[in-house]
């Protein structure tokens, strides 16, 4: 539990995401692009598929994008409307997590960081989309995701 209230830009984002059908979209890239132990960054096809699915389920979403590679996200999602790119919390990642949990719905990466954002999310009836399989050649253990979460194909072929 965070003891201090959000401040500055985080307070503005927090208030905004709590007032609407906000969707946290988490993109984990930097370390997954450079390690060789089976952890692989999800590509554009996964995110586009998840955005399409969420758009069919939520009529007027505010897309709240979190990432360790915001410049890539700004390029890849430049065509989206009603979007906020959360930037500047690199030294305080708990602020990103706080904002994720404030969102109503979630598109998560194959990352425990966004998984926690969805699990701790404010709306128990919120929609969560997750990559399936979680990593190439592996499946998510049944206990790793909630039964009402929706699987989206992860498309492990290089698609970027």
C-alpha cells in the first residue's frame, strides 16, 4: 500500500483515469529484447489484436499506455485517439503501478508488473486481456490468470 498521495502529473493522470473507461496498456520491451532465456517482447500484432478486442468491448476507452520504451509506443500507437502516454516515472515505478491499478480495464504484457496492475485493479468487473501463450513454447499456468480474463494470441513470429 502506498502511503503518500500521487503528486504533479501523476495526480492529474490518476484523477482522469478514475473518471472514465480507462484501459491500461502495458508494453515491456527493453530487457526482453536483450535476454536469451525465453523471455520475449510481445510485438505489434499482439497489441493490435488486444486493442481491437478491447475496442469491441468498451465503447469509449481512454488508452493509458505504460512502457519501458515510450518512444517506441509513441511511434507504434501514433494513430490512436484518446490516448495518454505515461512517462517520467522511471525512478518511481510504483507510480506507474498505482496508475495501472486505477484504470478500469487492462491489456497486460507477459510481465508480472502489468499482471499486478490488473490483479490490484480498482474495478472487479473490469476486463483484462492477456497474451496466450505467455512465452513462446509455454502456457500460462491456470492459477496465473483469473478465470474471467480473456486470452489474446501472442503471435510469437517476429512482427515488428
